[in-house]
């Protein structure tokens, strides 16, 4: 089974640490980072897609992807 997640957050070190922690759990980057500007909050928001192969598992919508 292949899992997909999209990590989002402000463009700061916390976002980078979240992506780094996810990569260290075996997830892989899927494409380039996305950036957008939130004019209301006056900050840049990042998004990064990640995927992970999990052999022997079957997908269910109830899965908590952050636990993999």
C-alpha cells in the first residue's frame, strides 16, 4: 500500500522540522514544495507532499497517517 500526506504550515523552522521528522520515519518527498502568501496573516505558508510504501497493509479511510 502507498500512503500520501500533505504537510502544511508557516514557512518557519517548525515546518522544516516536521518534514525532517517525517522523512526520518521513512516517508519520501513527492514533488516540490508549494508556497503561498496569506495576506491576512502576512506570512508565507508551505506545503510538502510525502508518500510512503507500507507492505502487507491494506488502506482504510480510518487510518491515522501520522502514525506510520
